[in-house]
C-alpha cells in the first residue's frame, strides 16, 4: 500500500563529546522516509530553501524507494536548521540553536499524485497544519501523527481535534504524561488511546521510551517491548522518526493493521532505530540493509523468549 | 536445591497520596523470601528487636515454604524501622525516617543447619558483613548479592573484593552507573559483568530498571526484558527484592544456572514484582498464588512474541 510522510527536512549540526557533524542531512521526514524505505516505497512531502547545498538531498534522491516528487525547493527561503549538543550521558541534550526558516512560512502542498496515499504519517508540526494536510487526502486508510510539548501546552484544542480524526499517535513518554496528566505511563497511554481515532476499533497509541523501548496501546490492551540494547549510542537524533518510519513502512508493505502486524511493525521500529543511532545523521542507515535489520530482529526475537 | 537469604526485616511506614500503612512488615529478606516461597523452600536469616509486635512475623511463620529458624529475636534491641513517602509520581520517594536499630548492632549468625545452603542471596548490607556471611557457608553453588549507593561510594575496596568472590550481582540502574562510571547501561552492565565472579564462566549481572524492566549480562551477551505493564502502582517498596526472590526461587527449584534458566527466572522475577506493587507492604503477595504468577508469566510471554 502507498505510504506518505509529511515533515521537516533540516540542515543539522550535532555535537557530542565523541564527535561532531556539521550541516548534515536531518529532519523528521528524512529519518522517517529513509527508515521506511527498507520496507516499502515511501512518498515524501517537505520543503527546503534555496540555500540547500547541492547534493545535500542526494541520499533521498538516490534511494529508489523514496519518491521525492513532493519535495519542494523554495529558492527565496532558507532551510530549517537545528544545532544540538549531547552530553557524555547521551540522554541529556542541549539545543544550541534552532532556525525555523522555511518551516515558519507557508507549508508545502501534497502533490495531486500523492493524495490517494493509504498509509500516512504526519510528523510533528502545528496541529492545525497537520489537520490541513489530512484534509488534502482522499480517504487514507491509516493516519498516524506525532506531536511535541509545545503544541500540547499551547495548542490543546487543535491537537484534541486532530487526535479525534486520526487513527494513531506515536509519542514519547514525556509527551504522553503531558497530554494525559498521568504520571504512570500505562495509565497515560490507556487514557490517550481512548481519545484517539475516527474509528476507535482500529486506533492505537505507541509510547516511545527511548532506550527503554515502547508501550503499545491497542484493542484495549497494553503491550511492552524493551529497547534493543546498544552499547554505544553515537547520535540518537531522529531515532524516534526512524522507529515510526520502519513501523509504518512495515505496516504499509503488509497492508494490514492487525494487532500481530502492529507488534511486528513496532519490533522492526525498535531495531531500525537501534541501528540508526550507531552513527551520526543518516550515516549508519546509509550502510545498513534489510538483511541486517532482519538479522537484528531475529536476535531481538530470540532475546525475548524465555 | 536449598536457598538462603540474609537481609533486613523492618517495621515499615509507607505513605502515598492514595493511602498509607503504618508499622507494616517489610525489609529486604522479608520481600525476598515471600516471593521466593512461590517457587522453592527458602531459609531466612535476619534479626528483629524485642519491640517486634506479637504476630508481626506471622505471614513468614505461617508460610510452609519459609524456614524462619534463622530469625533471631534480640530482646535488648529495637527492630529496624523505615518510613517513606511516595509522590503522586510513584517514581519519586522521600525517606521520612530511618532507624537502623538492630541493624547497626552485631549481625545475626547463619545457623549451622543453613550453612550447607546451595543458592544464596546476600541482600544489601555493608559489603564486609556480606563477606563474613559468605565465609560462614560451606561451598555454596550460586551466591548472588545486592548493594546500595552508600557502599559503592564509601566502601569501594570491600565491595570490589566481595564482587570478585560471588557469582552474580543484582543492581538497579543508578547503582550500575555508579559502580562502572558509565552512563550507558549496556556498557555499565557489561563492564561490571567482567569483574563479577569467582568462576567467570557462570557469573552474571542483572540491572533492574524499575518499570522499564531489566538487562541481563551473562555469557558475554546482553538480554533485555521490559517491565510488566502495571496501570496502578500502589507501593513499589520491596519490588526489587521480590524480583530477586522469585528469580532465585525459580533457579533454586530447577537447580540449574544456564542462560535459558536465568531468562525464565528473570521473567518470573518481573511478574512477581509486578504483582507485589499492586498493594501496600506484603498485602498483595499474601493473596496471590503460583497459579496467578504463572498466568501473568504466560501473558508476559505472549506479549513479547511478534
């Protein structure tokens, strides 16, 4: 089934005590689509400015599974830039600088050829924009969204409206606590799952806990998976988007949104994210392949048998 | 195989926004032995003072799988007391008061009849005392210890000596980081696993992460399990000791310390702890049984298949 992602494309600078990348390819839709591409063709909608370096988008353009025809280059604008700095404890990160640039301008349109997309991921942006994007689509089968603390705090009515019209939310733990006002993550996810969904029967919520794995709320059940243990995390930037990308790519490839399919999709999300954070930017994803992801999934699967 | 635990017996007061227990049965060896008793007979070594209320120890004495003949009542002393207060977010806890009392006096001896114990758990106390207890044993097959931040900070040489003479450590995440100086838990556990063990071949380390589950380091491998998702945590006091008790009880019952046995033992530790924290003190353990633990284990097992 067709898979669409809308989200940011960024020029990232990432520092850590063990290294640094400058002006590297990043952004939610980039990580998402590259991770999804191991499982399914994916259509990318995003916008960059005229300052975008030549060959910067080459990894996307060269990937036969990523359709970049929804990638707008707006010559008058500047590309979104993000600069972050990780501590020795990689769970701690400072945002050094954010320049929204083109992300603060008019959003890109979804090309006509993409409007029939069946599986859709609305990466984090203002919930009103997510709603507009949703409204450009002609009857998608599964719409999943991400959000962030800023919108939860300041755009609650719009976010609540969006949540009622999509099928699933993928959030991190602090966002789940913030939306629900519950400190227990099981209670938090359960309460959000009751609000999500135009068709409650098939709605679900995934709460990502970083290194600690994830919780899936679906079918009035809660299912836990651990993180895949990684001894050396180089750059966790975009790991959550890789998780979502692999999850959605797997679901779109199978065309089924059953609980068993979701569980396997989340397991693929877990191992794909665990590979991505082993190097800066997209570097590790560029050298992996489906066979490596399958091998890591098999190892993960065997780890969980007792 | 015979199983021995040495550790504290306490008179606990636990407060939370949703309730309170006063002068309730607690302490590491109490939680441990009650959890272990679902799997195996267990020998308890501990000491209380003359102030210990009549019938206070009844749940232990009435349990046919707990041998309390190593339980010393020292009339001249006062029992260890602990008073804690949980916040609305149960991950946050204040220690209101600690009275070491008898725990600050001479330690209890291991009765002659217990000295042939094959599986041994040295619950948290000064590592020099743990070493003395170890030296009273006649060739145990598996010795596992717990420790705490205080000894890691102030008794490092003694702790290091102990670690070299036991088979396994069960720690929480912050202790693993503190011992190893590594913020990444996979790196932390791996580095500790290299130091543990009189016979390295069969040594292991378990890092407990509370609601997030655990990591097992054994056979130069690392295995992750999530926590069992609990919607309403009433009292997490002693959950780590229940985890260790069920784990050791299961191992002692099977008499085998292979990697598959360890994994199943840790899974039982996970679900037993998840039951225990559903009520204050030992209350929930007193109403559960092996059938309920088995049912939860089966549910946990099925949750982890994808």
